């Protein structure tokens, strides 16, 4: 069947998140922006509602609600404040990486600290990005070498969400130089590991409440069992990025809807030449286009999430590999949803400022923030360009080329 | 209910069957029909038989013409997803050939207004002629547009006046799909242009009615296999039983509402047809690139091609989701005017983009006409999908009025 109606349970979850977004997030977006973080009471409230753990399987401490429910949550959160959706505590990308790349057992162990009392104070981070381009070979500049029974990590990671507050990192590094993107490994590194230095927080264009930074690894030694992503499965990495990008695209829908609705209301009130400016076709047609964007983007995200859940990837416990036809079809739906939605959010932010005119440029209105947030959001997890390459490779029956699809200094860097 | 995007077994089977037929039987003939300006009746008879076997109508109008569907109650329509199933079939048939789809016998765009506004007797009378088409093919048509009133439906000038037990119609209609061959046309006229929408009346005018004649048959950019006719009414006398819905139903603005309500059903359908053409072009370009993909070539050329392909693919995917949503709402019995216009606007643009980009991707080869190379035909066929059934601009007017309730007119 085809159906666009959430279950009663999903509606309940969505409505309660919508209420939280409207009452707790929206009125305070400028405060979060100024403080450059979410205050404790907000983190605690989100944690109490179970938002950060909703989609994770019950076996690892989550609620097992699946990605469809999670995208409903992400849209509402971002409708309240796109930055808040990124700034929330919880396992986030760190948890997904542990589960998808390390398996259920490691997932359970790494997600455990986020479950129950005090979980809201904890952050995990994924150290993927690098400023430096690897010039002599494909892959990463950061390396992991054998050191006794364990591993020694060396290099610098950038564009890391929560870097300054994470208790633990999953660090990606080149294990096998000759294998390029297939030779990437991942390692769990605690913040207090010897030789790990947290780099200063970055000043960013948007999403101010979320902290982006990096870490330097100066011969950091970890035990052998700290390694995940055995066998250097680049295809599994693509799935990990696709999952994250899908969640980001749900936030993009929330952002676009907030920008559109606020602008529509403004255009109904603001008068020029004796009537509301929304009653001029040039304005009305722009609003109509943005409304179509929001509706279509949401449906695409839902469809992608539905198929991702259906192939088991939504729960981080895929039953089949990325070469499976159904998984490839689902990946293509994600790719389409991601690129369409990210661009739709940017159009929504841009037009919101444009239709507000000079006022839109002033910080009295939220639209300038949404425009900045939209641009930065387009650079989180996966860009539209990466997603387009992914969709095309699948359409052309080509193997998924990690060099084209995975964000890197060589293609485009992203925040993760 | 739950959020779900898998087709039912019935929908999937039908889709696969039409697809196979479209690929093996329709495609090789499409260019011939385009050149001949018609689809042979023999072939159309085959289509009619096929849709009877499948127990559904792939003809235009959600289930129109199928008496079982015409009489179907809301709950059954919802359960069987009549509108959704129809648009899924329409996309597939249009992928085969859009010109053919418009030629398929049946009530066509005339179906929805008769179903929405006709009295039980009228429905029986006008639909029953499609029950058995084994010896003679029949069509219905929808005549709204006039030389002086296209998008501005309220501005029609074709007049009607009551004379005894008859109505007398005078005026001209243009761009009417299947208008000449139709057994009947649903014709919109006005008792007094000064009354605006309140003055509108809809009639079923049967072929051979005195005073009704066919003017010119249009020569078009695309969809050349489909007949587009001008209709002339000179003191055309129509019995009062042919006034759609009966006289009492026009005490409000219903005449105009009939014309408009029809669009809520037909716009998603036309959107699906557009997507069918766009997807045909997209699929062709994908196959073309696959065939010409040489591994030794530098990546950047392919990266640019890939991005273009992906843009086309996602544009169609977005339009398809909007279209499914509009049809799903119709099946749920919920208002869908905004969604119907949204999907029509998105589908027209996305599919035109698809046809333009596909030709560009294939290079010179893309503009050559040949039996299995139909890109240039699709390029010609697709343009009108952003024009008929309401231009893209009209769709945006409809959408913006729904977004801003205070907005009555521009």
C-alpha cells in the first residue's frame, strides 16, 4: 500500500516534539545562538522525551521506533530550531557509527552511557573530516599503524560536531595505504587518551548553537579491540553517511517549513501599494514554489526512510549488503531526498530573507538565521553533490565509488 | 495507517504488465502514429480489450467509464486506491506513448464531470455506451477552453439560453482532445457573462446534434497522434435532459465548481502522464550513458553527466511523490486542490527538464528521430504538459490562494 498517514503512535510522538519545539525551542533560538549551546534544561527535556535514542534498536538501549519515526522527530525539532537539532546531546552519529560499523555488541557498549539518568550531559563525536588533502594516494592523511598488540594514530581531524564536549570519539584513519578508501579503519578513542588534543572550536556561518571543532592525534595509542570497521568496507561507510544525511535532510524539511510559514505570514501582513505584498503574483508564486518544495521534500524523506527501515538499515542492523538491489534502490531514494531537500532548504532560507526585504537582513527577524543555518546544513553529513553522484552511480549500475561519494578534502568536506 | 510506500500486489502486477506492453508493442509504433496523426483503430481495440481483462480502466479519468468504478462508494474507492492505481497505470502507459494514451477510447476527460455532477440517469445514459466497444470505439470529451478564454475559465463566452424544453448553445470551443470523434462532449456555456461563475451551465452535447459541427483539426508541436479539435455551436439545440446535474443544481455557483472540481481529479492524472514521458527520456539517457561509458575517460566528464542525470532523476522523483500524495488524498476523500495543482506544476517542469537534458546528454544522437530513438518526439510531446489542464502559472495561482485565504484574486 501507499500511505501518507503516520501511525497513531507516530502522531503522538510528532505532536509532543512539535509542542516542545514551539514552546521551548522557538522562543529561545537567539539565546541558544548567543550562548553557542543548548542549556541544561533543554538537553534534559529532550533526553526525558527519549528523542536522542528513539530510532536506535531496543537491543542497544534505544526505543526501536525506526528511521521513519526519527525523521518525523527531526523535522519538528528543526522547525523549532535547526541548530538545536544538531546541538542536542546523545549518541547521534557516534552511536550510528558504533552500531553500523562495529556491530550490535559494540553499539550497545558505546551507547550505554547515553541511556538513563545523566545521559543528557554526554556527547559522542565522529572524527571523520580532514583539512589536508592526501596528495600521493586516495584516502586519509591521518594514519593508524600497528604498535605492539594495538594501534597508533597520527594526524588531525576537522569539522567534528561536539569535538569540544565529547567524552569519546570514533576516529577514522588510513590503515592500509595501498587500498585507498577501502583501507580506512575506525577506532574508539576516549577523550583523555594520551596524545589527543582538542582543537579550538570553529566560528561558523550558521547553526551557532552546535559546536564544531577538531582533534589532533599525536601518536595516540589504543588497544586492538578499539578498532571497528574491519575489512575496510567502504560500502558500509556509504550506508553510514546515507543514514546521517537522511536525518539531516529531515531537519532541512523542518527548516524550510519554518522559513516558508514565517515568510507567508509576513507577506500577508506587510502592505505595499495598498494591499498585502503576498497578493502580488511575483510574491505569491514564490511562496507557492516554496510550499511545493516543502511538501515534496517531506514526502521524499518519508519514502527514503520507509525503504531504509524496510531493508533493516534504519535500525543500524542491515540484513543484506550494499550490493543488494533493494539496498541500492533505497540508497538511491535517500540520495534523491538528500539533494532535493538540502537545496529546497537553501531556497527557502534565501527567499525568506528576500521576501522580508531589508527587514529580513536584520536580526530582529529569525529569517537571516535560517538562511545561514540552511547553508551550513547543506554541508552536514553529505552534500547535494555527493548525493547526486551516489544516485547516478546507482542509476548507471556502477559500483558505488567511495572516492566520489564519501565526503573528503578531495571532493568536499562536510561537518559530521 | 502508517507511512508506507510499497505498491500493492495488484498495482505492481498492473504496472509490470503495462510496462511490458509499452516496451514491446507500443514503442516500436509510436513514431509511425506521430507521423500519421492517428493510432489505428485496430490497435485501440486491443487496448480496450486489454483494460477489460485487467478489470480497470487505463483510459483517462480515474476509473471513468468503468461502470463498476463509476458506482463505487467512497469506502471501496479508498480501499482499492482507485485514483492512485489509475495514475500508476497512466505513468506507465505514458512512458510507452503519451499520444496513444490520449487516444484511448472511453469517456476521457469528460468522465470526471459526468461522474461528479451527473444525475443517476445521466451517468447511466452517458457511461453505458462504453460498456461494449467490441464493434465500435467510442470517446467522450471535455470542452471548456475557448479562443478568448483559456486559463480564465470564468471568462467563457459560449452562450446558452432556454427555449421551451431545449437549450440553445452558441459559440466556439478550441483545443478539445478527441472533440471531433467523441460521441459526446461536456460543454461549458453561460446564460449571461455578467453573472460570472454563477451563470455557467454544463451540457452533454451528443455527436450529430443539429447546429453542432467540428471546425479545424489542429496541427501541433507534439502529441500529434492525438486529435485536437475546434467545436462550433450555431443555434445548437440540446434537450434539457442533457443539462448536467439538472437545472435545480445551478442555484449556486455549481456550474463553475463542476469545472474546477474536475481538475482536482484530472490534474494528478495529467501530472502522472507528464512524469511518464519525463521518465522515458531519463531512462533513455541512463541507458545511453551506460552504453557509452568508457572507463578510461577522465572522471570529471562523467561527474558532470552524473550530476545532470541525478538532477533529472530527483526532479521526477519529487514530482512523483507530490502526485502520489494528491491522488492518495483523493482516495481518502479529502480535499486536494492545492496538492493537485502542486503536483501538476512540478511534474510539468520536471518532465520538460528531463526531456531537454536527456537530449543534451545524448548529444547529436539525441535529436535524431528513429523507431527506437524517441527523444526528439518526447521533447515535442512534453511541452504542452505545462500548458494544458491549467498552465504552470495557473497552478501557482491555485496554490497561492490556498496558502493565503484572504487572497481572492490578483
